[in-house]
C-alpha cells in the first residue's frame, strides 16, 4: 500500500511545480523509488553509471538492472507535452504551449548505451538486453516502436513482466552484475577524462586532423554547402560541417 501512495503524492507534487529542474528531480526520484521496491534477491540495480564509449569518451546510463531475464537499461527523460515520432529518426517532435519543438530520440540514445555495454563487457554479449524509456509524469507519447515508453507509475510492472518466465539463478545474476561493475568508472574521473578528450578532439579538428582516427580531413561540397570528411572513409565515417 505504501508504494502506490508515495507515487501518487509524487504525481501531485509534480503537477504543482512548473520549473523544469524541479520536475526533472521529482521524476528521477520517482524512478529510483519505483526501483527500490523490486525484490533484492532477484534484481541488482545500478544507478547513474559511466562506461567507456567510442574514441576514449564515456557515456552515462541512468539506470541498469541485472535480472533473471537478462539486463535492463533504462533511459529517463524530462520531456513534456505530446510526443510523436518513431524509433529510427534522430529527433521526435514535442507539442507544448501551442508550438512544436525538436527533442532527441532517447531510443537511439539507449541503443548506443547498449552497444557500448556489449562492446566493453564481453560477459553480457550472450545476455538478453532490454531497453526501456521512462518519461515524466503526464507525457503523452505516440511513438512507432516496440520499445516500452512508459512513466514511473508503470516502471516496476514493466520490469517484472520481462522476468515472468525466467529461471536464472541469483548467483548468475551476481556474476553478470560484477562484470558490468568492473567496467564502470566514477562520475568525477569519467567527467575529467571525457572533457580532456573533447578538448583534444577539438584541437585535432582545428588542425585539419580527424578527431577519431588522426587521418587528414578533406573538404567537400554537397547540396547543403561545404563539409569536412575523413580521408580514411569508409573505414572512418567522421563527417562535420565546415562551420564546426
């Protein structure tokens, strides 16, 4: 009884405040609260973790759960209004206050997180990995996708539905969680390394060097104007506007 009452109170509080920062904080607390009520002996939860990504950078995963069904990766977004789009396009459209706004497609973002997880943690390659997008309270999403797009109120039920017919032993769950934990890095270290690598990439770019593979950048002209492309294409697919 305590669980649904607390979530209802969070929904009410969410409706009172209009500041995006406050709404985002309440939404994130609601997600963490929902995850707390998953059985400890069946789920291992990791919040706000950083793992290696391409080119010496790092990527942040909001929530990751190791369970009998496999690994569940959750991306949370503090979007508002009515969302339309699909799983393939880079952006969705958000309609609010009488206007349309572009918002980044979190399904693509979470797919990147899953790819980096598989690339850096061989132990999860054979595991089933599920993606969940958890949006703020009250958001209406009309998205063409098989990926669950839900709010905090449905999060716990959705996770447990994945696990309904699974029979993995708790010891196996702990082994997988340990392997994932071994590739994570603390936020401060990840942020520092990430920032330094971005500065290095910008310096390479200014010198006409590909920030990914150190090959020479070539200037090309297309229908939208000039752009720069790596001379090592197609092995390296780096491409950027000449204005960058």
